[in-house]
């Protein structure tokens, strides 16, 4: 079974705090992704990484940064949390493998910024 | 711009009947399509997928249909069960770019 572990299920932070969301995989997969899910908007890609120390911006990178120092770990950083970053954050691994393209998700972190 | 659209935010069906969830896309370059199921406070779980070279894929009670000329994807669940109640996301991809719809909340009533 694919295992994608997000370190926290629920987080409450204050405006202006620096926030770290951690994601760990046990599948030795090159590709890792961070999404946020908001009602009526579906899942939107924040950043993805296709290798250690490599990263690419997704559709909504503003206010976020990422770190991938080891293959199994991909961190999302909110440099200065704001209330509009209250959301469900989802980490995924996977991507294109031949004709297939499947991503597998962690359980998610529900972040509230007060 | 939303390249993948699920126009029905919610759907309610009776247990044992068929559930049909619909999805439309705009980018003709998409070559792989997926459905995910999501329970509250959990991450999306991969359900079923289809390549653009096929028009149907079946897995147990779940069947996905692809109509490329209409740029339309649908998921059929037969028979529907109360445990199927969840939010369903469709997704479309090309290379490593994956786009998701806004989701449809399915409620299956006993």
C-alpha cells in the first residue's frame, strides 16, 4: 500500500506565524506535490518537486515556499501565515508512469489561521 | 481558468439505484482521467481511471466512461450503497500536469 504521511491532521496558528507542514512517503517516488483544497474550487497545486532539492511552482505559489532535502520528505512553508491561507492542505506522490498518471494523497492537514 | 468542471455540486440517490457523476473538460491535450473519492477530514482516495485511448473502464460497481468528442467524463456506480456517500473529484492530466474539478457531494440514502 502507498503510504503518504502528513505530520499533523489539524493545526491552529496565528496571523504572521511561520508554519511548517511536513509530508513523508515510503514509496521512494521522485514526484511529490502540495495542494490546497477549498470548497467550490477543488484541489489547486501550490508546488511540486520532481527530485531532491528540485521544485516547481504550481498555480498558487504566492505566500508559500517548499523544501525537499531528502527524497522521502517534502515540506510546505507558510512564511507569514494569513487568514486567507486557512484551508485543507494535501500532500501527494506519484505522477506519470508510462501511460498511467496517478497521484496518491495523504490524509490532509486542516490549517486554521486566526 | 477551470479546465475541469463538475457542474453538479451535489447528488442524492436511493440505495440500490445508479449514481451518475459528470465531468467536463476543455483541454483536448488531456490524455489520462481519474476519479477520486474523499471522505470528510481525509485525503482523496484514487478510485478508477481511464486512458484517452479507451472509452470505458470498469472495476466492480464502478464504471468510468469517456467521450472525447464531447470532452465529457462520467462515473457510474451501480448499485449505490450508503458507504459511497462522499465527495467525488474528477481529474484530468497531461504529462505531470493534473487538474481537478470542484467535486460533487454524493449522498446515498438507505
